[in-house]
């Protein structure tokens, strides 16, 4: 059956929902509830916490799952066969609860319902006391609690070296009901084609499926004609990129140009008109920045850096191929916590400042830089000087 942390149908608030199979899990659940209640973690389990006068016990249980913080599922043979337990697991996952799977020792992993996390929160227990001890230990783990309080729900090894990231990103992007916000350097792993058929990277098909499903995007990319992008290219690919004739040939410039060109015209009939309606792109001109993808409930964040990969003992296989992004941990952050709120505001502030720098303007600027680098930079310098002068005059008058 189930248990829960906070239910609006009870006066008391619960922190933990306990889900279990009646035939062989009642003893485990009752003992765990007793220990949790006496340790400062009020718990909900059915039928104990379902009011006798409740006309719809199922609705009470679903509400308890929605309100809880932790969802503990006791995986016994009966629980794995129970439709109620499977329903409760599904509700907990949809509500993005912290799920703590507790597997009885000796139970075959093949029997466990699909979708249950197998990560660090997984517990294997032998008896009632063992189960209660391990659950309490999991709840009061300082590192886990501090991560939860900051809104960090998961840390991925890196964007380039953690295959489980795609499993997390795909359903959250494709099923987004709100706009997906994306901020990065080029997003070459997400937008554009490589060759005639395959997406440029493993994430390309996710974007295409989301677009075909009507998901809206706002995307911030670095302006490839900016001095900020050029400084990054110098660190990535060498001092020779101070010369614009070399810079426009480097990997960074080519990546952004390829992505921008694809966004302007993907050369795919099913996407061509949809992209113009569903993806709005702006370009910013400051560094360092962040890699961030905001979905309905979570934002995936990576710190961009200006460090050279040589300090990690890595050598360039080919000049300009390796990017400085993707080599540090990536965080999955709860949008309702301070961390997530500030990243959202960070995006909105930069989005507003980049209002006049849209896709068409940047495509023209890239062509102008390529045709006559010297004239382009001189014009860029004059525009900056005039804007700065205007700002200073305005400050004097205030």
C-alpha cells in the first residue's frame, strides 16, 4: 500500500510516505513508521493514516504522496506484484519526490518495477531493525540533507562523461509544458546537423522531438563576433586566434555559425516552419557564462570556465576540437529553491540585455566579419565607444 509525509487531509503533517505490499511488508512498514515517528520524521502509511470517514481513500493516499518530501518503498515480493505500489511509485516519480527504494535481501532485481532508481539512495535490508536503521541513516546523512536544502537533487560526473544525463534530460525537455530556457556557448551538442542525416550529437534528436511536439524554447548563445567569444577561442585554440582571419576558421566560431545557420534554416521540412515559431534565439557578449537548461521542475547547470585543459593533463587531439565546456560536474537543481530561482533570474537579465541581438542580426555580423575583419572591428569599436559615451553623459545628468 503506501505511506506519506505530509497529507492535507490530516491535521498532522508527514515527512515520509511508506509504500509497501500488504501480504509480506506490513511488519516492516509498521516498525519503520514507529521508528520514524519517534525520530522526528512523521510518516504516513495506509491504512493507518487514512481517516475512517474518508469517502475516497485512494484520493487521500495520492494527496499524501503529493505533499511528502521522501517516498520510501519497501520492495518485497508482494510489493513488486502490487498494482497499488506501482501506482504509488508512478505518482511519486511524477511529483519528483526523493525516492528511497528499500530492497529485501534475496529479492531478485528482475522483479523490481521499472523506473526505480538504483543510485546511492538504494537500500538492501535483512530485517525490520536493519531497514529502520538504514532509512534513518539515509535521511539524516549530512551531505544528502545539505544537497537537498540547496536544491541540488543530483550531480552528474560531467556533460561529456555521464551517459545517464541523456536519460534525465530527454523526458524533461520533451514533456515540458513551460518554455525550456537554454543558455550556453554554442549548444553544438543540441542544435544542427552533422553530415546529411545524423544529429550533431546525442542530444540533437531530443530537440527535434520536442519541437515536433510543440515545446517552446528561448535560447541564449554567445555572440561569435564579440570579443568575449574571441578570448575564449584564444584559450581553447591558441594565440593565433587574435588574428580574425584565423579566428573565423577556429572550431568555436564554426560551431556557433553552424548552429545559427541551422536555426535559421534546418533544411528539414517538418522543422522549418516550427522552429521559427517555437525557438527564439538571442546572443550575449559576456564571459564567463554558464551552461544551463531549465525545464518545468529542474534546471541542469554547469559552470563554464576559462581554464585550459592542459592543467588536467589533456592534450588536444586536433587543434580547436576540444571545448572547455563539459569537463566539470553538472548539477540538477530544483527550480523552487534559491539556486534555481537565481539561475532563472540570471537568464532573464541577460535575455533582456540581448534584446537587440537576434539571430538575423548575428548572421549578418558573422558574414561582415568574414568579408572584412578590419572594418568590422573598427565599426564594433566605434559603436562601443559611442554607447559608452552616451551612458556616461546620462550618468552625469542623473
